[in-house]
C-alpha cells in the first residue's frame, strides 16, 4: 500500500451507492420518528376507608359495638367514676385524612357515659355524633376507653349494654 492513498476508495458508482444508502437510512429513521407514539397514562385513586371494631374477646364488627359495663367497685364509687380502659380496639385504614365519630344508640345510662381515644380527653357520649379522633392516611390501631360517671342519679350499670355506633368519614 502506498502512502497518502485512502484505504477505502469508491468510484463514481460507489459514491452513488453510498449516497443512496445514506438516503435510505435517513429516510427510514425519519419514518421511525414520525411513526413513534407517545402514550400518556392517567389513573385516579379513589378514596378508601376501612373501619373494624375489635372487642376484648377478639370479636370483630364493622361499625357498631356493645359491651356490658362491669359492676363499679367501692373505689370507683368513691372517685365518682368507673373507667374501662381499652374497652375496644378500632382498626382504621384510609388513604385520605379522616375523622372518627361515635354516638350512643339508646341506653339507660345516657348522659353518664364518656369515651376517649386511649390517653386523650374524655368526651360525653350522646345520641348525636361526637368526634372521637382524627387522623391522616395510613393504618391505625386505636384503643377506646369508656368512663361511667357515678352519682346518685346514675342507673344501675349491672347488665346494662352500651350500644355505640362508630362512623369514619373524610376530614
């Protein structure tokens, strides 16, 4: 091989063939770009909320709960109330902020009852809904305490059932 001569040498017809090949490659590339598709996918996540009540015996319900109140002790009568801590567990799953309401559904003990999320402040339990607690999205396992205020006007709690209705709703 002599110096200064290109390794590849194309004649006139070779250059025509190379130009045609380049034209075909560019043309096919242009068609490929022209026929490419952009897909846009959208979906909507609907609100989801789940409420499950679990009593001390492990029995589960979806919204209402009733339990017998224990007989007040001498100490609880002296202090003026009887507490039932973690009377039930509430399991909540939600993908949006929520609030939990509770109401009493008929009881002889009426205005003597109070409830709270374990560790929070007691609120009176009435036949109109009261907000027990609020939360954000996620899974929650909450304890609920029940207090029976004891005074001379309090009905005898022995054998009395306390039917409570719990409702979870968007906040």
